[in-house]
C-alpha cells in the first residue's frame, strides 16, 4: 500500500475520515494522497490540515493516481462518470464509497475490464471506529480486495461480502448509527426523568453504549451471555429488561433493519436504472 498513489474524487466527510485514518496509521505518507473537489475552500482546509496535495481538476487526479476513491455524493455520480469514466486505465483500481450505487451500474460507465470494488462504510469511520463492508466487482482481483480492506481497516473494522448482501449492511451498520443515537438519547431522557442532570445523563448513556460494544468486541462473548452477567435474580437489570421486552424493543430494531434494507434495495435499483440510461 505504501507505494500506491491514492486519489480521492470528492473530499467530503468520508474521504476526510479515510485520509485521516491512513495518515494516522502510517499506511500512506501525505505526498502519495491527492484529493479533488468542486469547493476550493474544502480543498484548502484538508490540504492545510493533513499536508496532502489537492486539485480541482478531476482529469489530473486520474492521471496521477493508482487507486481512485470515488467519494462523491450519489446524486452526482452520473455527471462525474460521464466526465472522467472513460479515462480509467486498466492498471487503476476504482474504490467506490458512493452509497446505493451498484457495481453493475458503475461498471456500465467505465471502460470494459475496469477493476472496481464497492464499499459500504458508516459514519463512525470519522472517529476511526467504522464498520465497512467491501464487495468485489466483476474484474476485481484478490489483491484489489486486500488493498481495499487495508484502506478501510485504517478507520475501523472490515468484512468482505458478496454485493448481494450490501443492502443488508446498509440497513444494519450503514443506518445503524442513527438507531444507536436514538437509543442513547432515550436512555439519557430516562436518566433525566429519574433525576440526573441532562449532561450527566447523556455522558453516562453514551459511555455505557461505547463500553458495552467494546466489551463485546474485545471478549468475543455472545451478547446474551454478557447481558446475563449484569442480570442478577430479582435485581434492577431484569426489571428493566422486562420493560424493554414488553415494549417489543427487540422486534422494533429487527423491523428497522429490515425496512432500511428494503429501502436501500429500492434506491439502488433507481440509481442503477439512471446510470444505465
């Protein structure tokens, strides 16, 4: 990875998170990262903050990159690929972080044989705690997948999946931070109701969710076992859990993931139809 030249086509939040993670983890030096964007002030900001090179010329970015990270908003994918898609070289890899844009739709706007990897990161990547799924395109190699995995491991954890599962990833980890924020907010509201100051309740709720997730990931224990460790006979936790089960929290969260997955599939189908026109 250290010998690659990485170009970010679009310098938004996810691109900035990746740049920060790659530099912080010494995966790449700043001199090997180039970013383009339509906003000069954005480029000036990330150039000054991270010491990377920037440009407003997408054609220059393609000429000077071995790996091109497509990190523009999905609604402008059509325009961007119309502008520069034909210039992608056989020796280049395109890594897409554009939510909801299928591999087939991307490949239809690129030269035959183009190597593409599609990814689905989530917003905690901005604090190096992301969850990312990566899927190989038709012509992507094992080395391409390894490289994409190495990139996103700089900002969190990575799984390699078939593309057919990326809508489910969108419904779970892509949309999941919104669900968790709602849970944290509700826990804090509960703390306020029983007498805690709002700031204290929010801090305790957020740290509890963070600590619980860290405990699960680092121990590898099943969440049910960790739940039982907190749940004493006749104690406070079982009283609270009874209330959560009565309110169908488990069913509601399952339904939320399922509903978001269906919506991701609908949006992907719409985007695919648009790019194939």
